[in-house]
């Protein structure tokens, strides 16, 4: 089962992140604010750490990623 988190972007659209069972981080977001059916496809999300994602959290105006090598 994947870990999933969501947050609001500065323009009001929603972005969703997931970590799959292999530790790969993926993301997708709304194409247009309030367009519930128009989302980008899931794609790899580049993060500052190298290696796989061990855990992540999303809080208002902040995010944190922990990587392991």
C-alpha cells in the first residue's frame, strides 16, 4: 500500500504525493483550480535528497522529505 499526502498549492490547486512500496515518490496536481476531473498523470517527483523516500509529511506551507541511500 502506498503512503499518500495532499496539499494546496499557492494558487489554490491541490497537489497529491505518494510513496510506493519501493520508496519512489510520485506526484500529480489539479490542472485547473476547482476542476475535480482534470488532473495531471502520476509522474516521478524529484526531491532534494538522493535515494528512496523513507517517509514524508505535508503540512500547511511546509513539506519535509526524508531519504535513505
